[in-house]
């Protein structure tokens, strides 16, 4: 199912920011610093198990479970 990476990143940003638009940019920067550029992925991006696992790991480091 293409787009899983995008949906995971979007969900992580939603959970971390809790609707505060001022926290979106810092959250994206944190993801970039962890090696995940949210702007590189869209709904048509192929699912890469390595990237999916990296997003899940970063989410756990932030205290969120995306499963």
C-alpha cells in the first residue's frame, strides 16, 4: 500500500503537536535530524520497510506508539 510512510509521519506530527501549528516546524526539524525528511514522502511514495521502521523507532523515542 503506497503512502504508508506519509501516513505514519502525518500521524506522528499530529500526535506530537496536538493541533498546535507552532510545533509542526520543530517536529519536522526533529525528524530531519533523525534522518527522515517528511517532505520527501507523499501518498504515492512506495513503502520502504527500512524507512517505516525508522519512523516507528523515532516515534517510540518521542513516546508515541504508531502501531
